[in-house]
């Protein structure tokens, strides 16, 4: 359908319907779509989750009902849809795909009335499908939440005690490990000191031996001196030399004594150090024993908690033992009774002989009566014990049955939750496809809003909550409310990312849009917002942290992975990359080997780059460096090289503020070797410089000129957006280099997405409100239906921006 709309006459807008106004099929189509969109504006949430029928999870539909059949059997409709506007109509995934991919067939392509009627009928059926999914969405969202709450409650009851004990045990293990490490280090230190002590003792021993040798030599010299005293007169010079040598030896001896005393003091110091180390070691050992005692006590508590679970079984065993004891006592009582009865019989036989013993027999009868009463009491106790045992068995059986029932319920809830999550994933894919189809029919610029999280150096004086997020099904994930001066401002975009959203979650939402570049579409994604709102982080991420890579590195990884996956199907792709920045209304080539080619030196401008648009809507920059790339690693190297060449500066609002607009462009040319088809796609990823107020940024000198140039180009971008929103005849694209470069993305057949980044600081509320209002205007702009560039193989190799 998109290709058939390319040759339609342009829409001529007129506020008053007169006989001279020209009404074309294209205008009728746009008017009807606008009516449909305005009617369903309150339900633009889309399908966030997959829904299905409650009986077996499958969707059934006689697709002829959607195509116009009037024989609707209302009695066959499922109960869940009985009160809906769609009656008994249901849809399968194949039916929805057929509906989305349906192509209009016309008997006469010049019969515009028939074409408009077919288009209206197609939109009615698409609305019917969307309304049906919206009605079922609420039911399954509620059911999923209910199942998730039940599962979380059951799992929480089962795992709280285990998690607490595991955490405590892990903490104790860490403490013990640290103590062991410190003990090992102390032992190593002690061994080192002992080795040093041993070396000092050996040195002292050697010194003592040397001293002994010197003393021996001194004695021998004294003996020789005594022997040669008779020859002193003839050997005065020899004696003098010997005396000098003796003096030297005495000095050496005194030095040895001093050195010996020093070694002794060092040895005493080493002894004291060893004693202190031993004391510290004993203290550490005592602490280790104490911790081990605490660990043992915690283990005892764990064992006691585990033993409490077997309390019912122990009670049962105790009751069984009590019953056995009672039975033994009863048996003993019966034996006593038989013995007493024998005594009574013997006494009764002797009554006739011994009349005087009548009183004794009456006493024995009373005693037998008391024994009978005791036997009756024991019988009653035995019955009570048996009833307790029976009740205990029943409670154990009921507890076991309840446990089995809860276990089965948990398994059932887990299965149902997995099934519901699978349906939600499938439904989300289908929702995205339908949403993209609707947006392509509308031709609007898509807008995603992202709120930067609080940073450690943000001001904490005013903690008022500036932003809130609606939780209703209609605006969940798409709405954002801002409060300023006690006044609430509400905005709705295609997607809103809260501060805790990760880079991966953001990229998942645009991955299909990036994929369109490989399919032959022109794609443009740019980040807008005030300085310090996180634009560069969104587009580039943090260097050296793979988990926080931005949209540009992730997009390149996806493109090259898809390129490899499509090779078995016969597709071969060539990639060309260029990077530039617009600094003070001057284009700079960030990949140029001549670093100062475009910079101004001594008042003379460097190389000048010009922007040109050809008849096919492509944009070319003269003398711009274009690099052929084969892998994401090569592109990463070029990105790092461009990042070092980009103009950044420090202001009062941002330590690393981008002082230029960064434009990354990848031209993709794909050829299918089997069909000789060729697609040409372009991916533009743009990080705009941040708007700022001079009163806050405190810019002076060069920073002041940069700020003025940035604000002027962003103001020109706003003028272009306002002109497009009002559908004016003249759109001022040429007012700045930025808007002229983005002309194909803003006014052509490109798929365009804008990220509006806002800061959560209350001091930036004014700038954030301006950014949100500008984003709302951008979201309302219609730039035309995207067109796929598919043709036969050509030799074109120039790089295009749009």
C-alpha cells in the first residue's frame, strides 16, 4: 500500500468546502485516518501485553467475519467477550498478520472512490482488531498480577527462614576467612622475624669467634714480645710498628665491643617484638575461638529450628511410649488384682476356721475395691492417650495433604505464569508490529521520553517530586506528569522511560527501527534536551562499561549480527560510515586525518564543507571522509577516534558538556545474489548539543559564542517543527546547517525518532517543561509515509544522510 501512495496527487488543504476545492483519494484517506486517530486517542496505549482466551490460550476467528460477512453466530462467542463491542469475534496471530499485510486490490486504479472506500473498510477492520485486543488486555493483566502475587506470597513464606540463615552463615564464613588471612599474615611476619633473629645470632657468634682469635693473637704477640726484650735496642723501629699495630687492634676491639652492644640491644628489641606478636596472635586465636563459638551457637539454633519441624513426629513417639507404659502398668495392676483375689480366696477359706479374722477380710475387700477403682482410672487414661494418638495421626495426615496441595498449587501457578508470560511476549511483539503499522500510516515523528536518574552530585536541598507516572492501563509506560509551581502538566508520548530504565531496555524499543535500515529504509534517531540531561549517555553510553553501552554501539552490533545471519539467504551488504560535528555553524569532519582542516586559525577559516540534496532526496556533504567498514570493531575504533576529536567543554551545569551537534551516518547497500535485488538504507544517529541558559551555565568567552550558536540552531529546529505542525507552505530548513542537514529526516520519507532527555532536578523544571512541550509538538508533526528503497543493482557509492 505504501508504494501505491507515492504517485498520488498532493493534498490541497482548504478550510472551507467550495466547488473549486480539489478532493483527492489521498486527502480522503488522510482525513479519515485523522478522524479514526482522534476518536481512539484515549486508547493509544497499544497492546503492552499478550492476551488470549481463558480456556486454552488460543485465539480463534472465522476471518470472513472481519472481511464483511453478516452471518455472525452470537451464541458461539466466549464468555469473556460477551459484553464487548466485538461480540463473538476473535483473532488468531495469522489473521492479524494477514490483516496487517493485506494489499488493496482495485478493479480500476483510477477509481478513487472505490479505493477510498476500500481503505475505509480496511481501517474499520483494523480498529475492530485493536479494540478486541484492548478488551482482553485488562482481564489477562489482572489475572497475571493475581497469579504473580500468589506465587510471591507462597515463595516468600517458604524461603524467608532459609535466606536469613544462609545470609548469616555467609557473613560468618567471610569473617572466618578474613581472620584466617590475618592469622596467616601474622604467622608469615613471625617466621620472617625469627629468620632475622637467627641471622643476627649467627653474626654475633662470628663476631665472638673473631674477638677470640684477636685475643689469642694478642697473647701470642705478648709472648713474642717477652722473648725478644733482649733485642729491643736493635729493633726499636720494629717495636714501634708493633705498638702501632697494637693500638689499631685495641681500637678495632673497642669497635667490636660497641657493635656487640648494638647487636644485643637489637636482639632485645626483636625479643619484645616477638612477644608482642605472640600476644596479638593469642588475642586473635581467642577471637577466633569466640567467633567459632558464636558460629556453633548459630548452628545449634539452626538445628533447633530444624528439630522443631519434627516436633509432631516426636510427640507421636512420646504418645506411643506413654501408651506402652500405661499398658504395662495395666498389666501389672491386673497381676496384682489376681494376686489379691487369690489372697481373698485363701482368706475366705480360712474365715470358717478363723472367725476372729472377719475384720481383716473386710479391710481386704475395701483394698480390692480401691484397686478396682485404680484399674478403671488407668483404663480411662489409656482411652485418652489413644484418642490423642489418633488426633495426632489425623493432624499429621492433614498437614501432609495440605503441603502436597500447596506444592501442586505452586507448580500450577508457575506453569500458568510461564504461559501468561509467553503470551505477553507474543502479544508485545504483535502490539509493536501493529503500532508501527499505524505510525507508518500516520507518518508522524515518533517521540520517546527518558528521565535521567539522580546523580551523586545533584543538589539535594529541594527534594520535591517533580515527575510522576500514570499507572492506568491507558497511559502506563506512555504518560508523564510534571508539577511546577503547584500546577500539573500532563504529556503523552510513544514511550516514556523512568529513571531506573537500563540501556538495554531502551535499545529493545528501537531495535526494530534500526533493523529497518537493513531493509532499505532511511532511519533517523536524534537526542534532544538541555545540557546535562543525559543525551550523550543515551547515544554513546559510558566508555569501558559494556553494560552501559549507548544506542549507537548497540545498533552497530545488531546490524553486523543481522548481516551475518542474512548471508545464508544470499544477501551481501556493504557498509560506509562518516562522522561529523556542527560547531558554531561550521561543519567539521571528525574522521579527517588533517585535524585542523575545518578549524579557524589566525582569523582564516579552514576547509569548507557544503551540503547538497539530489533529486532522489539524498543528502551529500562535499569532501567528507567516508570509510568502508566490515565489523563493529572497526566502527568502535572510529567512534573512539571521533570522540577524541569532538568539541567538549566545562560549564557550571556539566563537567563534560558537548559543545557541538554530533552526526553519525551509516550507508547500507545490500544485494541479493540470487534475485539481483538491491536495497539502500541509511542510519542517522545524532547527538544534539544541549540547550542552556547563560544565567545557569555561566559561559564566557568561547563558551559564550558556543552557547549562542547552539541555542540559535536549536531555535531554528523549533521553527522548522512549528512550520511542519502548522503545515505551512514554506519550511525554513536553510536557517541553520543543522536543519538543512536534517531536511530529508524531517520533511521526507524517513522513519524518524526523537529522544527527549530531561533532568529530574527541581532547579531544571523550567527547561524540562520547555523540552516536553517541544517534544509534544514534534510528535504531532506529519512528515510522510516511509518509503523503502528497492531497485536493481547499481554502481552508486556516495554516502547519503537521508
